[in-house]
C-alpha cells in the first residue's frame, strides 16, 4: 500500500485552515512567504511591495537574480529575502545566498536599504517567526516602525 507522510498532510491541513493559497500576487509562494506578504498588507506603514521581482533580465532567463520582496514604506525601499530552513541549509546554498546578497546590495545601492535576510541564522529576523501569522505580523511591525 502507498504510504502518506503525515507531516505533509498536517502541513496541508494547517495551510488550508490559515487560508493560505500557495500564491502571492499570482506567483507560487511558500507558506513563509505568504504569511510575510499578508503581514505586509496589514501593516499601515507599508505602501506597496513587489514579490519575486526579477532583476537583470526577465524571469527564468540566464543571469536572472530574483528578489523575494521589494518593499516600499514611504521613501524607504527595503529588499527582503526569505530563507526557508529546507532550501537554504547546506553550506553550498548559504555560499550562493551570500553571493546573491552581495550582488543585490551592489545593484540596489543608492536606491534601497541593504538586503534583510530572514533566516535561521538571523537573530533579529528569524525565519521561525514566519511559521505563524502572529509571528509574521510581529516581524513586519518591527521592520517597518
């Protein structure tokens, strides 16, 4: 008989109960990204945001660097990268993330603040906060005071 991973089923049920769809602005999103986007939408200081903004070239073309969130709050433009614990845990992936962050910071210098990387290693903005909507709201409220 085929086996079903109970943790996957529970995650799908929880996702459904939270009203998560798997999309932000019509683009596929992780539950962490979706909660973050919902918190951005609920924050009165955030004026707009772009999700999965491609830089340097069009989406899915060689040389593309994708910015998870490009958030506007008044005159402040804040790039945010969300590093889930599964896709960004290996030493190799962390090295690629650092290179990508350096490229983004260099490209956006003068128009944006430095990239905020929400990750397991960030003590101020830890990705674990995004496992609940309350945690996501708290994080966004601290980012955009």
